[in-house]
C-alpha cells in the first residue's frame, strides 16, 4: 500500500545543510506549533522551521532567503499576546533563535553582560543574580521570553520589573549584534561597535548616533538580533512595599502623578489597581496604589518610605490592610504573580489588553478602554472575570492594562476575545493611544496612524536594510 508524503519545502535541503537536518523541519505538526503565540488571535502557518546555532548560520539563512525571495519570520519564545507575524502562508521561513542561548561574557569591568539572543530572560537574570549583579529584562513572561524576541518585539525593547522608575529596557542595552535583512552583520554600541580597537561594548553615544535603537521594538523588520549586551547593576537587598486605598481612580491618579514628580523618585515600582470582580472576590473594594522602595540600608529605605507616606497622607489615602493587600504587596516585591505564570492564570485563560499613552490622556484611556472591553464581551455573550492596572513606564508615559480571564475550553469566548482584542487596538490607536505592539495586530494597525513623514522615513530604512523585503514582511504594511 502506497503512503502519501508531502513534498518538502523548496528550501528544506538547503536550510538543513546550513543548520543540520536535526534542526530543520517542514512537518505539519511542527509548522502548526509555530503558527501561534499565546493569544487567541488567528494563526499564521509558515512553510519551514530552522534553528540556527550561530550568527554565521543566521547570516547564511538570510542570504538564502534573499536569493530566493522567500521571507523570514524570526521567532523567540512565542510568548506574545498579540498574534504571530504574517510571513508568507505555507512558504515562509521561521527562524527559531532558542538554540542560541549561551552566556558570552559577564564583564564586571565594563559593568555589562553579553548573551546570545535566544537565551530567555529568566536564565540571564538568574546567572547575574548568582554573581551579585542585577539587570533590567522582563517584567513578564519570565520563563519564555527570549532576549531577542523581547528587544525586537516589545515596545521599548521590553519592560523590566523596575519599569516605573528605570524606564524601558532600551536605555539599559548599550549594544546589539544584528544580521540585517540584506545579510550583512552589524555590531551597535560604542566601544567595539564603534571602534575596532576598543575593548567591550558601552553606551552608544560618543561620536555617533545610537544605531541600536532602530532595532528595539522594530518587530524584526530590519534584521535578526543574535547577541545583546545589557548594563549590570548591583542588587539592592532591602525592599519595602506600601499599599493605600483611594475613593476613586481620579484621586489615585492625582496622587500617583504627584509622587512621580518627586526627585529623586522615592519608589522603584508603582501601580494603580482598580477594584474589579477579581479583586473584590479577594476583599479589595477600593482603588489601591502599591509602591515599593528599595535601598542598601534600612535607614535609606525608611527615608524613602517616609516621603512616600507623606504623599499618601497629602492625598487623603488610607492604609490598605488585610490579607489581600498583603498578598498583593508580597507578590509585587517578589514578582511572583507575573513570573510564575501558572499562579496568575488560575482564574482561567487570560489575555492582555494593554495601551501606552502620555500622562495627559491616561484618565481618558482608563475610562474608555476597560468599559468598552466589558461592554463588547457582555454584548457578545462571553462570561469573563477581569483585572486592571495602571503602571508607569518612567515619568512621562503610563500603561493602561485590562486582563480578561475566560474558560479556555469555551470556543465562542476564545473567538470573541480575539475579535475584541483586534478591534480594541484600532479603537485605542484612533484615540491617540498606542497598543502594546509586538509583531501582531497592534503593530499592523499602527502605520496608518503615523505622520506621513515618519512612515516614509521607516520605509526608506526598510528599503536600505532589507531591499528584497524578506524580513518579517507585512509588519506596518511596509
């Protein structure tokens, strides 16, 4: 009896020759696995998957893609909530970077750590913790995000746990090694990236533009990041959290704005948590702010706590006490809720609706997006639970987040949440708020809201660095 075997992808043997046959596959079950991220958005199934083990192999793959005009979709931990890249259905080349996961150097002299971009953020961070250093990588997901995936696919190159005070990871990444869309390799950053005689990689500013910034949050449209260098910091051992209640969002927001103008900032972390069905079930009925102060001595931290509590008193907040606030505080200090994803997801399958905006528009975004999301889900017959947050990303920008929990075995709910997610990205962008863009729906809708000069500039860069448009095509509709 004859058995049917699907014909191989046209580049299968060439790609297998580059990475080794054990690291190339065009089998349907493999392609299906790589067609989705963790979201409820539609899959995008490509044609072949390769797992390179070096920058040289990535370069050979990109050169082959250029010669054949078959596009590439870079892949990291696939932990995005925003949908997979478009690529080319049935033909695109998924370049899975997770084999490239080595620590290259912990450079205590130059206060930097360099690793291959397929390493996940948990491994990089714990390796540095083991030798007494800290680094700004992932707020979440802790175990699945790769360095390259977070840097290229996330706004501002990712959000570290100290995002409210330290800003996005972009300002803590002095250098990147990137295979460009045309097959060339570039090392960004001052030091070795700017002067071939220098030792190490350091801040990219002396004498030239910061080229690394163009690859951060670029969704892999200009090239594939193969190595990343992070600044290292000493870990501050003493951390104390405070939680206070407010009668409504407006009063909480006024206090948060006031506290965020204190210089230097007394906190390293701040979040507003509105009451929802989820928090009420655990005893939180009012709007709550959690702040965390850190330092190297009890005296230093206590001085910061005093400043924070004076601000709370000024805005007539009252102390949030009891099991629920204490659990929130402990989880915030440890990052437990976000790093141990299973615990966070115990209410059900969950999805992020997350939007960036400046301080002036935060109240409008808060009062618009969450009610709209709830209205759409209820109108379409979806049972859900929710949680909300408002987190600073430095002093000038904040994130409004709505988390929706549903029953994962409800196909109607899964479909509706995906639809509402895509519609919400459009609604937010039309109001001047930026969807938390990875490589999926939020990114794809943004280009039509760019000023025409900005669109043309990005298009010019894309044409120069990726003349055959083989690197993640369809992002920003370029």
